[in-house]
């Protein structure tokens, strides 16, 4: 059997770069008056669009004024990122994270969390936040799925370096993100119902991939 000659892009870097070129062109054509606040926010928003093929993200991502700087500086100091799901954990580039002395953890399946959730009749995501807050060191929380984790964090009135809050869904998701936006915590959050583990990971990866150039700005 004769197969057609390959005519599609096969190199991962070329595919990604071409995707970003297309994204930039679509924004230019469909939103000619749109302006990114700065290069950092542009990198995050475009990577989220790249992840979802959804241009609504031009309008629904909220950034605290210092959020990107705090996330970047925290990673450079060797902080710990705590995620609400293993999907977020899997999506973050942990090799790149480790280059800066930081690490990523998810406790949702930790035996301590399972037991605490059962005894207290709370979600495992809530219990995971409780366990994370007991640990020493600087923290960034990255939530893509569990509104209860975000609500729990806000109840503790703790002061992490920053919070990425993009839980997706219909029950508590929008409310938890609104609460985060108005909490005074340094954050990146999604307005409305949209979000997800892939979004949370994409936001952190966008920061990580831009780190080398930012350090020389």
C-alpha cells in the first residue's frame, strides 16, 4: 500500500511556535484594539489559549498587580507548589521547576489526607490544604479543579506567596474564584465557570518558560 508523503509539521518545537504565531495573528485580526498589560501576562494568556484553543481567555483571566513577579521570585527562592489534583501536578514542568530549586506536591491521595477527610467529613482537597499549611517553607497554591480547596485556603487566612485559582465547574467554582479575587491575596484567577487542571498547569509553565529571559530584563 502506498501512503501519502508526509506534509505536516512533525517537530514539537516547530508545531508549538507555529501555533503561537497563529494565535498572535488571530488576536491581531479579531481584536485589533486588544492590548496586553505586559509581556508576562501576554505569555500566560497566549499559553492558556494554546492549551485550550479558546480565545475567551483574553478577557477572563484576572492578575493581581504583583502576582507574576511573586510567583517568579518565589520559584527562584526555592518554594513549594501545592496542587489540588494529580492532573495539575502532572502538567507542570517539574524538571524546569527543579532547575530553580523549587518542587511541586499534591497530597490529595496522601494517607493522612484520606484519613482526615473521612474523620472530618470534608473533601480530600480541603484536607490536603490543611496538611500543606502545616509544612514549613514558602508556598504557592495551584488549584485547577477543586473549589473546596480554594475556599478552605481562604478560611485559613494564610498568606502564601501567591495563588493560581482556576477551578472549573458549576458548583462553587465561580464563587470560589470571586472570593479569591477579592481576598487581597496575590493571585491569578479565572472569572466565571471556565478553568481546569490544564489551565492551572499552563499558567505555571508559562512563568517557567519565560524565566530565563525575565532574569535578564
